[in-house]
C-alpha cells in the first residue's frame, strides 16, 4: 500500500462517513445487521 493522504474526514465525523471512506480505500463491503435491542419489543 502506498503511504499518503488520500482522503479527508472532518471532525466531528459521523460514523457512516468514516466507514464509507475506509471501505472506499480498502475495497471493503460491510454487512450490517440489526442489534438485538432494535429487533425485540420492549421488555415488561
């Protein structure tokens, strides 16, 4: 891998922006899944 600055993410950054830049430069594809707290209803 070549060393150098190839992109810029301004602070405060949003996580989706950071992951987008990382995936672009490393040729990655993320597989997202819902967390258990989102898929289950409220506990009683």
